[in-house]
């Protein structure tokens, strides 16, 4: 009999942990405090083991990703313009999330009792949110005077900027040196991912222990809270996907009826596979149906699948804003802007990473740049399979939308 997938095992760990924790919460069993403290400590060790890989992994991904993106841009023409459009739409989608998600949560907040229990449980462990500094100091903070110190202190925003600049500098080196450096950082990335796979092998146990802790402190209210979280993140991902479709409707001047007919099989494939790559053949057919020249769809669409995940920074920032909402954290404008920039940059660079790894690789830098606690991330990973439907659906909408728009760019038809 085939063993359940890791996703199913993690989800099982979440359900089991919440169930056991809720029972402990209800019956107030003897020794409950010691048991919960032990579960929290062991689960925390597992989370720290995962967290230790993030800075070297993200830095290596940023360097290799930016170096390769710069090489693509140097080719000019359609590829360079597509990269610019990808970056702009990622920033727009993430910025829109920064405005809409807090507004949605103010109108429809998380279940009050469960959120209050989480806040009480986190008392003393929540990372302190710094006050927004003066504009000059805030801008200077993005350039690390000491990159090693920035890495040691977890100053993720400045570290990502340094990695971006370093990656661009690598792309300007002569071919032997460039290839040697990219190979080194690609090896670092591969080694970190091996460690991540080792740690994720223990994810069902780690999630069980952390879920037991949450269940013991919040009771069954945690279930309703996670359901609320799934709906909010799903809405933000679908909003980002709608922005991608807007590129086809407005930029590409595609009739709505034609776009809907072309997107129907793409959407069905996205929901059934939860993989943009698996949807590529169907997306190519959809773009051909919309009249996109073969030269355009053959270049822009594969580039989009590899680099352009419009729901990634939007959905990830929404996760950070949701956690801030749960803990009652009032984020300053500086923290939100830092989160937007880091989310967009990490999303553009973190390509070719397994989805189970991407969840932490892209979220931890955002959380660190905004000063948010990471303890809930394993629980949110366990239910990620539900908003992942909307992430894939939004991504394929963005891929087709930008490709349809690219068909109208000057000279695109001859590409």
C-alpha cells in the first residue's frame, strides 16, 4: 500500500495535534501544563532547525535568480520587456494586498476568542515591532553597512537588497567567473534544500506538537480560525489573479467572452493539478485560441511559468498581515513597505524550489523583515493545500493574461 504524501501526513499531524490539545484544554488533565510546555519546546526545536536554513537559502536563491534574470534581460526585446512587466505586476498585486487585506480583516476579523487565546499564549514571545524611523534612516536601513551583521541580526530587507545587488554584479562578470560564482551559490542552495528535506521529513511530528500547543491554549476555536484564514488568503490570491486577467482585458484588449472561453479548460486543469507547469500545454492552446502569435506564446508563457507567480507575493504578504492581525500588532508604514518589497523580490528570485520548501523560503524573509513571529507557520503550512488551489488558479490567469497582452507589444508578432 502506498504511503500517504507528506502533505497528507502534515495535515494529519495538524488535525491530531488540535484534537489532542483541545481535549487537554477541555478536561484540564493533571500534568497538562508540563505536557504542553514539553510539546512547545520540542516543536520549537523543529521550527528552529528549519529556520536555520532560511538566510543562506534565500541569499543563494536571490544571487542565482537575479544573475540569471539579468542575463535574460540583456538579450533585450520581448524577453526583457516581459521581465519588466512581471516585476511591475508583482509589485502592484502585493501593494494592492497591503491595502485590501487589512481592510477585509477590519470588516471581517478573525474569531475573537481564538485570536485572544493566541495573543495570550504568545505574550512575551512576540517579536517587538520597531517604531517607524525617520525617512532618511528608513531608506539607509535598506543598504547594509555590514552585510554579515545584517544576516546575523536577521535584517532580512537589507540582506535581500544586498543579495539583489550582488546577483546583478555577478551577472556583469566575465563568463568563467560568473559561471563559477553561480555554480557555488547554486551548490549552497542545493545543500540547504537537502537539510530542509531532512527537517520536513519530521514535519508531521513537529506540526503535531505545535498544533497540540495551540489546541491546548485555544480549544476547538483554532479550527474556526484556520478556516477563516483559508478564506482570507484565498480571496487575496484570486484578487491577484484577477489583476493578471485585467492585463489581457485592458492591455491585450481581449473580449471578455473569448477570454472566459479560453480560460475555462485552463482553470479546470489548475484546480485539478495545482501545478502551473502541468497547465502549460493547456495555456499554450488557450493563448493560440486568443490569437497570440506562436513566437510570443512560445517565449513569454514559459518565462511566466518559471518566473512570474503573481499570487505568491500577494498571498504571502496576506499571510503576514493575517498573523499580525491575530497577534494584535499595529504595523507601521515602513514595516508594510518592507514586506511588500521583500515579498516581490523573493518571489521573483525563488524559482525551481519545491512547493513545500517555497512556503517557508518565501514567507520567513517577509516575517523577519516585518518583525513577526514564526511559530504559526507550520500550522499554516498544514492547511496550505486549501488556498493552494487559488494560488495556482491565480497564477495561470496571470500567465495567460500577460501573454495575451504581450501579443500587442510593438514588434511582438515578429518575435
